[in-house]
C-alpha cells in the first residue's frame, strides 16, 4: 500500500462486513479532503455496528463540517446520550454542540 487510504480501501474490499474498517476508511477520506466519501464510510460503519461509538462522533463532526446541521445534531445527540465514560472529552464536546445547535448557534 502506498498510503493509509489505499490500505483501508483494500481492507474494506477484503472485509466488507467490519465496521471498524469503514470508520478508519472514513478517517482517511476526511484527511484526504473527500468529506462526502468519509461520511458515507462512517454511515456504513454505523450500519454494520450500531454500537460503533467513534463513527457516531465522526458523523457529527463531519456533517457539521459540511454544513448539514440537522444530521450533525442527530449524531452529536446520540453520542452525547450513549458514549461510555472513556470518551469523556468527545462526549463533553458533543453535548455542548447539541446545546448550541438546539439554541440555533453556529
């Protein structure tokens, strides 16, 4: 593999049923500036495993980054309500964004 993106693309091709693979692929797409491909990969990660906590947070952040605020709010809210204690910083950030977005702040 020449890049992390090609590594995770290959992993997705070989292991299409693994949520973690799609979360990592999404991270690579985001880093490469391919935001909608990244979001699609995170959506696939969640579809494969409804308990993939990291993918929910990543969806909130990246829907917000592309300006789709209703989707960002949905995923931030889910993360805020379900994230375990070891995700304290991300949970705090997600809950803060839920409060701000609910009040109409950007």
